[in-house]
C-alpha cells in the first residue's frame, strides 16, 4: 500500500534580494559548477539589483532559494 501523505511545499516566485545571496550562490554552484569563473560574486549581484531590481527573479521552496 502506498502512503499518500506528503509534506506540503510552499513554492514562491519573487524578486531576488541581496539577502538571498548565499542560497543563490549554492544553487549556481550546483547548476553550473566551474563554468567561466564560478558563481556571481555578492558585489555583482548587488550591481544587478541596483541596475534592474525587478528583473532578477528567484524560485523559493519553503523560503530557500532553489533557482
């Protein structure tokens, strides 16, 4: 018999914030590995947010950025 009880996940799509950097970095490392110099730096993300704050979107599951 299959147990159909599943933990509910809260998935949200929202604008990136600088406080998301650690989760974003971890996600980039998992997704891209050592591609062209590694993940973006915190200053690079801060510059993107300053130039185009509404263009940086993340997906979070239970509050953790996953993409």
